[in-house]
C-alpha cells in the first residue's frame, strides 16, 4: 500500500491531480502564491532544470513522510525561521541537510558534521554545497548518520520535556512573571 501511494504521489499531486495541470494543488493556491510559483517555474526553465524537478505545492500532513522518502536531501533555503522544524523532520527521515546559515538553523545543523551550511543569502554557496553532497554519497551518508544521532539526542521525548521545564524555570529565575 505504501509503495503504491508513493508511486501515486510521484505521478500526480497529493490529491490525485498532476500539480502542473488545471485544478491541481498549485492552481488552488492564493494569487500571490501562484504568482510566486509561476516565477519559480520560469526561473527553473531558464536554468534548464524544470524537467528534473516537481513542485507539488501544499501537502497533506499524513503524506509528509512519503515525500521525505522520495527526497535525496533536504535543502532549506529560508533565512527567517527561528526553529526550522523541517530540518528536524528531515533528520528523522535520514536525509542529508543543506541550509542557509540563518538564526536557529545552527541549533539543528553543525556545519560539516550532520549537514552543511551556506552563508545566509549566498545562493551560489548553497548550490555548491548541494552539488557537493549529491556528488559524494559517502559524505551524504556520514551526514545522515550524524544528523540522525543529533536529532535523537536533542529531540528525545524524555529529555525534551525536561529541557522545556528548565527553560521556564530559568525564565522565572530571571524575573518573568505570570499574569
């Protein structure tokens, strides 16, 4: 069943319609999102890589693990997410990580150990790290092993709750008061 669902997603959008066709997920987005997606598709065509990529648009939460299984890596280009949960999810899915060195990303990626960082807003640096990782399966495997270990250590349910309690205790100690 899982293999059939994976095949269906590869061939179509998550709702059974091809994402690039009328009525697919990309067509159901807001005007601003659709314009941004069209701009991205034009850039991909100009760069000659549009045929090698698929832009799926919104994905049902239940299908997220299937999309991670189809990925070769997680390339996180956002420069503004303070806690990039997607990198933790990608680590748990055993994907090598590449990201812009934005605030919070360094909480997940230790450059050269469990993933690779490019200077923030450095598109060429990001592309270089992605290509390097794709060309070296051994390097990608080492990053996956380290990312998995780091994710398990930092996101262990037993320790995670204790860490949050510690954060709140420190906040109270520093003078934060409840209303």
